C-alpha cells in the first residue's frame, strides 16, 4: 500500500507498506532482506513527521 500520500503527506518522501498474514511474513521478510528493501533513517523521520499532522490533514480533506 502507498504510504506516500496519507502517512508522508508533505510531498517529500516515497514509501510503501506491506500487509500480510503471519504465515507469509517469514518469506516476505527474507525476500526484503535479500533485495535490500529497507527504509533510510531520513525517510523514516519524514513519515513520522507526516503522521503527526495526519489528523489535521484528513480533517481538511
């Protein structure tokens, strides 16, 4: 799922999320590690910053 629009919210980061079952998580986690699909500290900060303003942005939306 895209986390860029609602969670990021400030047009300065691109991020996605994955929702899965508990049974599928080990394989998905291993694949993410193998391909190096990780979040940088800067991107994590930008999304955390966006989450703080999510309520106000959704109220305007």
